C-alpha cells in the first residue's frame, strides 16, 4: 500500500514556497503533509495532498516542475524508540530508506505518521506489516 507524493522543484528565492502553496490552496486542495529540503540554489518540496491529479495540473499550469512518487505512510508509536522499531524492521530485511518525514502526530492515539521513501516499496510494505506496523492508505490520510 503506497501513497502518491508530489515533488516540486523550487528555486531558492523569497516567495517561492508562498507561491506554490498558494497555487494549491487557491485550487481548493488541502496539503496533508509537506517537507522542504534545499540547497543553495533550489529546493524540493514534497507534498501529499487530498487531490493529487488536480494539484499536479495546477502546478504544471503555473510552470512548476513536478513529479509523482509512491511513498509509504506508516504509523509509529509516539514514544521513545517508536521510529527506531520501524527502522529495525526495514534494516532486518535490508531495505534502505532514502528519506522520510513526519506527516502528523495524533495525541489521542499516541501515534505519529511517518512518510517513507525506500528503495523497494513492496518489500518494505511486507516487512512493516509482518512486524505488526499499520500502514496508512491514501484514503485514510485524507480523513485524518
């Protein structure tokens, strides 16, 4: 089970993040998770939104370079070592994590949702499920 993520190339200049998030918001699209990584000259915004296809069209119409990637959303216990247990399950099956970021924390359930980009989605899904972790579907992310 994977989730669609948009990766948007953004020049590292004032107002660029504002513009990109504005395009999405003005189109009535809700951002469910976001991560921004930058270098001196450019950044990559990684977004999970409630309408991926519409967001992609809106961004492209506004001359943004955008790609689609399948990532994994997994629930971790929001306790010391919660993330480490997820990493152990992946390491045990020799799965490499390329990057990750937190989508949200759910205090009422004492959990956090992590977004993972790994070198093998199918193997990671199997490893995480066999280790007893709950994966979050795209539909579930939109309800939270």
